[in-house]
């Protein structure tokens, strides 16, 4: 299920939305990538992750970070709050387009640092490897969008 959710929000839904905008609305590619990747890849992915962390903090502690200590739930809850905050603002960027670059930057920083930390942790479980690959992939896409904006 974890892999399905990541593929859905990080790959399938953004690609479908980008194709629709580019083919049927004649939208330019890079702004469309930024818009839909912030909405799905940052927004909904982090809302789903944050909600899951609030409802089942032990999953993130045990299956992602390999921490089998009930006290870890307190930290996971705070991670969930941060994920919800970034996620909600990213989803709202669909209605406030001026927010897209800022949310892309927040997402790029978050995903790059999270992905690097998974590498440093020597990711070994399937959920952690999945998180590492998707985090680093998201960071690359968002950074490419931000570099395009800067040129």
C-alpha cells in the first residue's frame, strides 16, 4: 500500500494532470510541471503522509525509521504536523498560483534533506528505500523546476 500511494501521488497523478494541461489547454510544459508536482507530489503526498503519521505514528517509527520505542510517537506526531502544514499550503497553491514557487522550494528542501538522511541511515527496509528513492526523485523534479524559473 505504501508503494502504491507514493507511485500514485508522485508519478501517476502528476503525469496525467500535466498531459491534460499540455495537450488540451496548450499550457507550457515547465510551469505545468511545477503546478501539478507541487499540488500532487508535495501537497497530497504530504497530507496523506501527515495524516498517516497522526493516526499511526508507530508505523513511521517502526517501519520507516526502525525505532521500536513508544516514545518515538511524540516526534512522529510533530513530523506529521509539519507534513500537513506543507501539504495543505501546496494543495492551496492550485487556487493561489503565486504560492507555487515557494511551495516548490519548501518541498525541494524537505525532500532533498529527507532523502539524504535516508541515504545516511543506509536505508535497508522496503518502506525506507521507497521513501528514499521517492524523496530524492521529488527533490530533483522540484529543483529542476526552480532552476527553470530562475532562468
